[in-house]
C-alpha cells in the first residue's frame, strides 16, 4: 500500500512555497522549451526537397530522419522520467535541452545520410522525457481544474514549434542552404536551457519499493512499477488510443510540405508556409479542445474521453475526404486545415487523464509511459509508414490511408471512458491508505511515500 506524507492525494505533489507569478514563469519557460523541442525536431521536413535533390534519398529514408527521434524518445522516456522524479525535474530538463540543441547544431556539419541520421538520433536522446517531465511539473504547480487546459497549451507549443521549424527551415534553406537552418535554431535553444535553471522545482513525493521474498529481476521490477503507477486498464487504453492518433499527426506534419511541393507545384519555401498553417491550426486545436474537455468534464470526468471519441472520428473523416474526393485546390486546403484543427485534440486531454490515474509520486513516470507508447507506436510510425506507402503507390495514397486509424483511436478512448472514473478513485484511495501490509514480510508493497526536496 502507499501513503503520502502530506496525506492529500490532490496536493501531494504541489509545492505550496511556489507563488503564482513563479508558477506562471515556470509555465512560460516550459512552453518555450517545448517550442524549441519541436522546432529542432520538425525543421527537417521542410528540408526534404533539398536533401532529396542533393543526396538522392528515397521517401523511406527521409521519413526515417523524423521517425528516429520518436524511437529514441520512446526507448529512453521511462528511465529518464524515473531519474527526474528522483533527482529533480529542473536539472533534468536543463540537461535534456542542452543536448538536443547541441545535436541540432551538429546536424549542419553532416556530410552523408548516415551522419545526419546519427545526429538526429542524438537530438532524440536530448528530447527523451521532456514532454512527460514538463507535464508533471505543470501538474504539480497548478490546480487540477486547470490541468487539461494548461496541458493542452503545453502540447500546443509543440505545434507552434513545428510551424516555426517548417517555415524557418524553408526560408533559411532557400537563402543560405539547408545546413544553415540547423544552426539558426540550435543556438537559441542553448540560451533557453540556461534560463530554465531559474524555474522553481517542486517538492516531490518519492515512492520507495520495499523488497519482497519471491521473484526478482527486471520483469518483476517492471511489473511492480506498473502496479504502483496505476491500478486498472485506463492507462494502457490511453496509450493505445493516443498512439493511433499520433500516427495521423506525425504523418501530416512530416509529409504536407512535400505534398504541396509535388501535387501543387509550390517551391519548397512556399510549401513550408502552407504546411505551417496546418500545424498552426493544430496548435489552436490542442488548446481549444483542452479547454472544452475541462468544461464538459466538470460533472462527469469521463465526458472528456467521450469528447475525444467524437473528435478523432471527425479528424479521420475530414482527412479521408480531403485526399480522396475530387476537390478544387482551395476546397481541399480548407478540408485539410479543418482536419488539422482537430487532429491534436487528444494531446493535453489524454495526458491530464494519465496524471489522474497515476500515483502523485510518479507523475513524471506515468506521463513517460504514455509518451513512450505514443512516440514508439505513433509518432515514429506515421512518417516512416507514410514514406513506405508513398514509395509503393503515391504520397496522396499515404495521406488518405493513414488517417483511417483514427477510428481505432476512438474505439479505445471509448473503452477508457468506461474505467477512468473508477481508476481515478482507486489511485486516490491508494494514496490515503496506511501501509499496514509492509509489516508482512512475504507481501510486497511500496514503502511509504516521503517528501524530498529536489
């Protein structure tokens, strides 16, 4: 059993010594670094035409330059979040942002596809865990009633960053070459990393695992960790649902500049601008749908997940219509923008639910489990599968087929809505219970949660 030293599941991770101005300063810095994260991650997509022309790369290879970051982020997200939960989120984020910024700068010195691929992998090493740790910091510094809205805004920063990355990459490459684009966005990230050291950290509650006379090893440890994180199926269902929807988001973000370049004859810089508007619509959508979710769930928490069922279906219908119907270019673009405004509907809402069904002492880790799933099975899959389908048939076919997974996303969000409220109550009860079972030597249980200053 688990108890928090504060005795309050709602406030166990909130540092009462952090003033509102300092909390909002923290949010501003978290937001800006999320922008930097996605500027560095997505700048590559506006450079696809230049790389294809210079090195003769296939669409599968180009998609791999995007997917490799998501794979690395997925693999490292849980270990990094565990370390951040134990040793401090602010210091961890400073290290992460420094690494991804320096790796982005290194991309400008690449002389082959292999070198660029390796540098992009190191960008992923730096970005590992940032979304989950940043979300946990927001969850601790602000009241629960604001979580979906603020997390929607936080993840909307990824869309804003992606817009800036795509647009800036296209403009800089047009005037100074694609190598200069990496340097232009890498150095500001280093400055923001240093400023992040001024952000207040919160006093966490650390979950210590008591030993058990019985099976041990990596599998047993992982099993105990997951049972400590949450009880019930909601978290797993959210990971599956979010992964399907992120396939759609990553495919659209990665391939829209190339779509406008190939099918509408736009120069790379102009194609990047048109694609940037799509991503900007996604930023608005993440914030707007988070705000809507906070309001529809005031009486019944599960309503926020039912909202996602509707929005993921609408996203799939709009994109399939846009890429299969015989439409005028302007009409097609409007349909694409409408789909773009809905496709990011899940990002803030889904993470807010994960935090609700995760023990307060392991919020970074709980968010990291979700981030691991959506990166490995969603963000990494979309660009690569899009490239494979494009090589086999056409890019238009890829962009019409991938959104269909949104129907699967809706089904899993509906399933999660059935267990969400019960799992949330179970986690709250876990925090309040006294650790009576710890006196029984043959029963494993996490030890009492104790406060520790980061």
